[in-house]
C-alpha cells in the first residue's frame, strides 16, 4: 500500500484501486507514512479520502493535490533550485553538526510562521513562499538534511496543541530539533539537538512517530548554550518561549 501511494503521487495520479487487501486503518497509516517520509512530494495535500466496503476494506483511494500542482513544473523548478542552494552551501562545511546548524539557521531566516499560507503543510511553503507552520519547517529541514546524507525524520505529536518537529542522527545518536520554536524574534537554539529527557517536558510524540528511535544523544546537545524555560506565551504562535543562555548570562 505504501509503495502504491508513493508511485501514484509521483505520477500525479489522485485516484486508484488498492492492489492489496487493506483495512481503512492500514490504508490511513500507509498514506500518512508516505506524507511523513517524502517531503519532496510537496504538491500532495495532507487530506485524502477513500471508499470502503461492508468488511471495512478499502476499495478506492483518493489523494488530494494542493494548488502548486496547477503549475507543477514551475513549482518543482523553484523548489529544487532553492533547496539546492542550501544543500550546496552546506556541503562545503566540514562536519554533519555544522551542516545541521547551517540548515537550521538558513530555513529559519528564509521562513516565517504564517497560518494563512495556503500550502503551509508542505516543504514548498518554507523554501519557496517563505510562509509556513511547524509542518513546513519540519518537512523542509527533513528534505535538505536527507539530501545531505544525514538521517532525519519528521515527527508528529503535541506541544501546546498539535505540532511537528524532527529527530536527526549524528554520529549514531538521535536528537530532537524544533525549528518552529527556535524561530522567535531572535534566533535561538532552545530546541536544537535536545535529548528526550528534556524535550519530553514540552513535546509528546503521537501515532507512528512513537515507533521511531528515541532521541537520547548527548555529544551534540547544548553546544550553543544552556537550556532555560521561560513561562511566557508567544501570542503569534500560541507557544511558550524557551531560551538558550550562556552559563553566566542573566535570564531575561
């Protein structure tokens, strides 16, 4: 089912019949897994529908495409061009940690949080239109990091409401990275390479994300400063603000 969803999405086919017998629940898991594994399919909307029979077996899948599909070749050219500029610059850096930090900083500089952007669930929104939400930040980061050869996964869960972020693998260990919560008035690293022991105080995984590796890395955690929580709400995102500070710094 997973392979079939991916194949039809890449061929721009929205409607197809399952080639294997799958339940409604199995079909939903496969479709959502494709969305979460393949940010390059930015024209595929996160909504979908299906038809099923009396035995709860899917008999038809209907994918949805967003409005980038109206000019898909132009959209793909812009997406690849913008992504490749970041990838090319990052490749010149020596370590995977330096590459990761550069990608983190660059996407945050390019994008701003905007719930009104029509395609804000896609990597396209972060890399091309520059207006996105947590899903767009996370998918853009995943796409570029993966193309740099650094294993990076899209994570869905909750953090003051439904939320998305990433885990990244550096030197055999996994770390949590949340670009959305690091994109404040001043660039922060409050949620950059944070292990689960701290990250789970504010973030909780859901659905298939619970099956991915736990993030327990320590080597690259906290290299940009000390983690401190400040109980204040950013009204534009309805998110609490977190800070990284030097050991000797006074917390604002």
